[in-house]
């Protein structure tokens, strides 16, 4: 079984790329972030023809998340229960697999702009609410996977310039502390379960030849619960879509479960 995450930075623009990628990489489920479209404009028909069911939580112009799955999705939750938020950032659903139900939570974490800003304060409140709710979800679902664009580089090795970017957005002690708090709930960063190439990133700035110079960050993650940890056989970053014409600034991350 393969699960993936991809911030597509506008599904309207990049639907052909998503369809091409799914044809070449027929994962069982894919979490999409930054749809940048309302639910009514979601391309259900095209994705259904590609073999995927979809649960969607869209928003005009900004944000928006979806889960694509080869099997029907049930018990869908949109946004963090108990946390008031006008932004469409979270969607969760249960997939029925031969090994039992699997809870997939897909998030587009708050960017935060810069430390000390109102958006950074919003990010920290959002992260605290997410931590509370994921703890509750893990009590209800032992087989849980949290995927998405976390907008956090958890360690120095996840940044092309950890010294120059120290204490800037994505690199702050507060953000990294919240990432560690998720791990302390019993989640594992599947990418770090394996030896990986140095300077492995999932996002590159469009400016200043960011991708060509590999000036990137690893901010797209797949975390698995303890019940799934023994099933993880691989986790990879697929750089190929970042080479497309008009690519997203992010690229897919894929985990393989036995």
C-alpha cells in the first residue's frame, strides 16, 4: 500500500500534472493541499475516471485540502473539531484496507509569515489545537497517518541554509517544538526511518533558481502511528514533478506500507 502527499499550489492549474503523476504512480491514497478552488469546482469526474474517490474541503483563492483514494472514504471530518477557523486546512477520512481501517489525516499547516507577526501567533494556536485533536484521533484510531505540508523544517538537515535561516519562519524553536510534540504522541517521521540522501528537500522557491541550485526545505511530511511503524518499508521524495513546466513549488512524498 502506498500513501502520498502533495501541495499542488492550485489544482486548477496542475490537474493535468496530478493525473499524469497518478497514472505513473498509482498510489492507494493521495493527500492534496492548496487546492485554491471551491468544492463545486473540484474535478470529481476527471479523478473518478482515473480511479479515485475524493473527499474535499475547498476554499476560494486560498488553502483547500482533499483526499483521493482508490477505495471509498468514510467518517470524513473537515477542520479541527472544537477549533474555530475560517480557513480550509484539514480533512480526515477512514480507508478500509485488508489489514483493517486506516485513518488518514491530511493538513495544510499554517505558514506563519514571520516570528512575532499575527499570522505566526495564529500558527501557534492552530498547532496547539491540532496536537490536541490528533491525540484524540489516535485514541480512536490506532492505525493513523498524518500527511501534509507542515510548513516546518524539523531539523537543520531539512534546510539548505540552517545557519542563515536560523530562527526564521519554518525554522523556529516554537515550530520545531510543535513538530516534536506530534512525535511524542506516538507518531514517527517515516522519511527518517531510512538512510536518505543528504540535502533532500520537498519544496524549493520559484525565485533565484531555487530548484536548480537545490536551495530547498523538507517541509512535506508523512507521520505514522506506532501500530503502522513496523509496516513502513520505504519513504521517498519524488523530485520529478518539480521539473515539469509550470510546476508546483512542492513535490510529492510517498510512503510504502507492507
